[in-house]
């Protein structure tokens, strides 16, 4: 599965954008942290937090090296019922006066598929810290989808994810109304994050050369052998130069007469 994540990043398959190790911050106007509980066995009720800050260090080629840090302002809780909001902020539940923020800090990331991972971390809530595992689905990376039609988003790069988990509130000492109101709390997160800095460009290694085809290799081998030198033939021998004429003997002069 790690190979699948790395391949996904190096192939630049999302938005045609090279994979980057980068820093992101939560887009607060497009991030939701929702929670729900069972109410007396009659229905599931829900609420959300309206003020969530967070940053993400994300390396698409090495997701296990990623890091997430999120802070939630407890006073921003919203259920649509003012009395319930006030009760959840009180010391009987989240105790916003003493513990104004909840935090989640990742401790490990384990890829489980091409676009999914488990993010392990520590959730601090109402003054206590316990481990939590988020099941995360990576939904997008690239230039903002509105960049072609709205200049506000030109050259703005985003990533997005969805996440779910289930916790027992009693692990954080929040036991009021159990078992009438469930101990189990389901959490759903939708987040968009804006890229703020680039750490490194992930580049793919050059592809290996293609393997030779056996039939082509067999056909090519004889062409690689140097031909043996041919024996010289008589016809091919160079013609001999014509022989110089033999030297003629010089005749001796006759002795003079009268002696």
C-alpha cells in the first residue's frame, strides 16, 4: 500500500500538479468538526464546533512522515439549542471555562490504500489526553478548482480530506447522563486546507530501459560479429610492374690497325 501512495504522488495524478512536500493550514470557512450521540435510544442528535484551527505537514510521496496539529475552541460549540450549548460548555461536560481548547496532534500515519490512511494521535479534551485513530480519506490536491474562473484563487493550491472516528467520552472523564445519553460519540470531519509553503519537489526517477526482445536479440547477434577476412585470390592479386629491359653488352672497340 505504501507503494500505491508513492506511485500516486510521483505520477502527479491529481490536478496535473507535481507531488510536493508542503505545509497547509485549515480553511476555517470550509472545515467542519461534527459529533453525534444516541439520545435515549430515540434518535441521534448532533452538534459541531465553529472555530477550528489547524496545520498540516504533508508529503504525498511519504505520507507516513506527515504531521497534523488541530486546535478547537470549545466555546464555539453549536447544537442549535442554546440551553444544550450552555450545558455542554459547563463543568459537567467539556468545562470550557477551565479548558478552553481541545487539541489533536498526530503521532503516526499508516497508509491503508491509494487514498486512505489511519492517522493516530493524541486528543486532549477537558484536561485529559487519550489516543484516537482517525480513518482518513484524501480527496483532492492541486490548484483550487475555481482558479480558472475566479482570480481570487489563481495560483492557490489546496488539499482536502474527510475523516471519521468514534470515541468513548468516559475516557476523558465526561460521564454525565451515561447510559441515557450514549458514552459513544461519533465524529465526522470535513476539511479543506490551503498550501502556505513548499518544502521540496518530489520528482520521479527516470524509467528503466526497455527489456530486449529475445527474437530481436537473436536476429541482431550475427550482425554484431565481424566477418572473417577473405583469403587473397590470384585474380585479386595486384599486377606486377613490367620488367625493365635487360642491359645490352657494350661492344669492345677493335684494336687499331697498322701496329
